[in-house]
């Protein structure tokens, strides 16, 4: 089983979620300009929160603080099953998107598109609420 980490960077003061735009799409999908949560594989021996911090830093140039797993989902991609772990944390720093990310946006929950990769906007809202409750 392949384990992917979907990082959910939050700008807490502005109540916004940072999403990444990817030209060509992740996971072999050919959708151009599709919005995703920053995402990447979990390295061998790597903890999910550490992977999320790495992914957000490498793809968006942001720091991710107080990272915590807030959701999981199994998804079939081609012939393989993937387990997606959503790790939420507070985003900081100045964005500097890097390949495979072509851009980013910090959007309120109401401004999010219906789908962010495997996740529906309503799922993302629930995951944000879980993170805020866990931080509370």
C-alpha cells in the first residue's frame, strides 16, 4: 500500500486554507490547473507530521507548525490503493511555489473549489474544524 500525505496548511488569523495549483495534475491525472492540497509520499520511517512539514516547505516554501493528523481516506489510483493522511497545521512564511506546484492560493473555505484532489470542500471544512478543536 502506498501512503500519501495531504498537508492542509491553514492561515489561522485570516481563516484561509493554502491550496496548490498543479499543471498536469498529481497521481497521473491529466487535469490542467487543478487545485490540490500539497501532497507527497510518506518516506520510509518518516512520521506523517514530519512528512507534511517537508511537503509544504518543498512545494510551497512555507513552514507548517503544530502539525497533527486530522483525517484519512483510502483511494484507488490506477492499479494501486493509496492511503491518504491529512495533516493540518498553521502556515507561516512567504510562499515560494516549486515544481510540481505551479501556483498557490490562500482561500477561505467558501472560496474553495468543490474538489481539492481527493477531498470535497465540505470534507476540508470538517478537517479544519478538527484541527482548531485539537489546538483549542
